[in-house]
C-alpha cells in the first residue's frame, strides 16, 4: 500500500476545511468592519425584523450582520472549529446543512420574537452546525461521526442551554430554530449521503 497516496487526499481535505472555515469567519469580520465604517448601515439593512412579512428575505442576510465586535467574536469562537469539522464532510454537505439551519433559525426568530424586534447574528447557524454534528452519527451509523458527535457534545454541549428563554438581548428563538434545523439536517443530509453511496 502506498501510504503517501492514501494520506494525501485526507491531508488535502483537512487543508481545504481549514481554509473554508477561516474564509467564512474572515468574511464576517470584513462585513463587520464595513458596518462600523458605514455607521451600522449593514445592520439596518441585513437584520431581520420579526413579524414583518416584507422582511422575510432577511432570513438569508441576518447571519452576516452582528451587533458589535463582542457579538461577532463570540460567534467566531464556535464558527471556526465547527465549520472546520463540518467542512471535512465536503463543501456540498456544508452548503446543504447551512441552508437548512439558516432557514429554520431565521423563521424561528421571525415568528417567535416579539413583533418588530430586530435580530442579527450567526448564532442560529452555530447552534444548527453543532446539533447536526452531534446527532448525525445516529443517522449515518458511522462510528467516526458518532465519536466526533460525542466529543463535541462534551466540549460544547453546555452551549445548547442557549435554546432556552433568557436575556431579552439574546435571540434564544434563533438558537432554538437553528438547533431544530441541525437535527432536521442530520436526517435529510444523511439520507442523501446514504442514497448517493
């Protein structure tokens, strides 16, 4: 067996995952810098306004806007490692899971938040990625994914308390929607992966 030939694809995937994860987070920091430079014009346009039907499209822009550097820093600390682990499954899986959790977290924030509340941030995506990675192994029956899920549950599981009602300045509604979306994505994306071999 040519060990170098066997390890090279794995090494390339790890490198690609690291780059993709870093680029996602870097893009959010660039957007926040532009938001500051434009006196928070991006927040005004990209944030989601609860119960406003005409603003439903903001479900897809909300994750890109953050209310300050501390808000972005908190999300980045989880987006970077979780994005890396998720990207190891391939860019198509990353895209599908992200689309599902973006929709569910945004819809939950729009529907469950007090009327006309402005919501922004990628934390719904964070919760979706985390729950997806924790539970996907139960759908795929692949022991490496089960192990990864258990490790992530131990390391980051306490984060999931954020789905419960708390401070009015935290969108637990978006967190809850993202977490539900992660479980849904684990079922849908895992089934697709199984059918494609």
